[in-house]
C-alpha cells in the first residue's frame, strides 16, 4: 500500500481520517513490459503540478513504461533519464497543440492516461471517445475550481475516470466522490538544510510562487504595511512568475509608498531560494485557496517560519504556535500581526517554532517516490 504524506502527519491534526489508497496489479493476461502510462499536463512551467510532473523525468526505473506529455511547447523537457513529449506548438489556447497531442495518443495507445489540470482533462476525455479501453486517471491539484469550464470538465472527468489521484487530503475530500482515490505526496524533495549559525529573528519576509489572484499577494502587502505602521521595519521580497496580478501588486505598493520595503523578482532556481532563506525569518503566504502548497513545505525545510492562511492542506500541516503562525481571520490582520510581534520579541520562541517547522517533513515520502510506486502498482 502506498503511503500518502497526509497520513504521516501527527494523527491529532487529522482526526484519524484518511482517503483509501488503491493499487492495481495490471491487465490480466498482459505482460508488464507492454504496459504504458502517460501523464499529460498543459505545459512546462513553474507551477507546482508541472514541477512535480517534470521531476519524474529523473526517475531511472520507468524507462520505456512512463512518458510525460505537454500540450504546449516546442522543445521537450530533458531529465536525467528521459525527456517529455511536446506538441510542437506554443500556447495552451492553440488548438493545433491539442490536435497534435491527441494524434500522438492515438498512435501510442497508452494503457493509462493521467490527466493533470482541466486543459489536459479535455484532451483525455476526447481520447477516451476514440479509445474507450484507456483507463483515465484524474489528478486533482486544488481544493476548488477556478471557473465554470473547469468545474464542468472536472465533473465529466470524475464520471469517465478509472481512479483519482489528489495532491492532498483536502483536495481529495473536496471531490466527494466514490471513485477510488489516492493521495500522492507533493513534497518535491526532502531538504536537509542545517543553518551554519543561529538565525537572529527579524522582520524579513519572503514569498515565492506565481503572482496570481489565488495567492492573494495583495493581502501579504497589506500585512507588511500594517507592520510598518506599527514601527516595525518589515520587508518582503516576492519571487516567481506573473499570473496576471503583478502590475496590480506593483501599483498597490506604490500607492502605500513601500517601494523600499517590498520588491518583486522573477523566477529563480530552487537552489537560489535555499541559499537566500538564510537571510530571512518568515515565509508569508496568505492564499485564498490551495492544494498542497509545495512552496510552504519547502520554506519550512529551508528554516523559515511560515505565516500562512489555513487553506488546502496547509491547515493540516501548519499548526498555530507549534510550527507556524496561522492567519485565521484575514478580515482582521492585526490579530496575526500581534502574534508576529510577539515572536519578534522572543528569540527562544522563534527558535522553537522554526525547529518544529523544519522537522515537520522528516520521514515523509516525496512525489517521485509515491508516484513511482503508484505507476509500478499498475504495471
């Protein structure tokens, strides 16, 4: 049986609840070497689902049995042991990319097709029409749908799929489905970041992720503004791609006159973030909704104290005053700011919380380990 990361949390934070795991031994009478599993994503980018999927290209044990596909892209992503399949067309709104991927699927005839995110599900559903024998696997990456089209696509995918994967217990429960559901860890890596010196606490905050509405970076800016209004010289650096909100966020910072306190930067390698974490005390993410939130889990391992909203799976692994500062009332940020100021005034409190935060992920499975185990259970 596979081990989901949510099952490794302390039981008192989960109330003992779990989603049943599901394994399959393969098609009866078929030799395993002929079985093929394809994983379809919309494109290669810095999003959590895409980063996790791309990590499978470094897995040595699945050569010839597993393929990663992207609807958008001219150049394949090359890993240590394999490379992805791309349509050859740029843009997730280009119909030629969808037609090309459908043609590749019709020729390759995979036995299992894992579909991540709603655009991939559209292709999967169409391929199911042409090849009814394919076993669709619907991969859920969030606790709610962003729009009507995604909601309809999700319902159809749940109806047509053979089983469901989810990036978190919260995402799985939100589906309320009777289909077999397996929670796959979305811990990308287990980092062992040991600080070379004790980190003195200060009001330095960092965030990395896509600057889109879901992440509510505007709330984080308000949070830093309120801290500065109290006389705390708080700073925030934002790293990541623009999801349509970047200019609005820059305008917000300019309106409140905090250009010297809040700055925006592009996408950087994880190695950079790991090194940069030593210069900050807090990871600030006040999202409206989430799935697993890979960046929060990374920040905890990098020695940062998370200041987060308890949305998605964050509410299961971030415990207020134990390993995080949890912002439960976004309508009244002053309550959480009081907590931050209390930590700023106590080095011992900060050290305790950061120590607990860093050890939260000890012994937890990674995405590669658990997704590989899932594929091997099929083959």
